[in-house]
């Protein structure tokens, strides 16, 4: 029984690995292509993931876990909160760039507001932590709740990504505009406006 469970676990991980690899490629893969890349049959894919949406949700969960490990390399308690926030944004941008097509495809999967909240919770928690620290230290405006500001940060981040994906801004300009928008939202004074130079 233990070997059967181990084999099933290995097959599931192989399917997820193949799906992540193919979903990051330009051509949107079929379940047959994912099965072939994983070295299993289509029926085996369905045995683990009853639908494409279920597979995409599992892929997103796996990639989110890896992304959080990347974000955890950022020391949110070191230095000014503003610097910590910008380091967090940089780490998030690296993860987004690595899985840009995959995130676009999984974003098309319909979710409830509660599921969307849960999907963003790991990032939200880190943002709340650094924003609350900035408010306590007097770096950030403390007139609005940290959790509300974290939610707005995520929404603005999505908007910047969508502008770049649509070609309405270069990736560099979208990143610069995102930084300026967040610093203004948090009430951080700026000496220079990078949005003007990107």
C-alpha cells in the first residue's frame, strides 16, 4: 500500500511539474500534452485532477508555495519599512516574470471572492506586516488600516502588470509607476519620480 501511495504521489508531482513547464511556454497546452510530458496517460491525469480547472488550481497552489519561499528570502524587518517594501516588490516581480504566462492562464479560472482572498492571503500577510511596521515607525501614513493598504497594493500591482501585458507600458515603466503609486498611497515623500524616467 505504501508503494502504491508513493507511486501515486510521484505521478501527481510529475503531472504538476509538466503542467508548470508547459503553462510557462507560449503555446497553451492540452491535457494530452501535459500527460505526455509527465510520462502518463490522460486517464492518469484525470485520476488526480478531474478537470483542467482543478489542475490549474493545483498548479497555482504549487507555484504560490514556491513564490512564498522566494519572498521569505526578503528580510522584512531589516532597515526602513520603505526599503523592505521595495525589496518585497522586487522579489514579487522576479516571481511574476518567471511565471508570467502561467499566472495569466490560471487567472482565467473562475474563483469566488473568498477563494480569491485566500489565494492572495500569503502575500497580503507579508504586506500588512511591513506596512504596519512603517506606520508604527512613522514612515507611512497611519490614517488607513494596514490591511486595506495591503489590498490596494495588490490591486495596483495587478493593474501595473496588466498594462505591461497589454503593451500599453513597457515592463520597466510599469514597475516604476507601480513604485511611485504605492509610495504616494503610503504617504512617502519622494525626491525623484522614477515614473518620469522609465
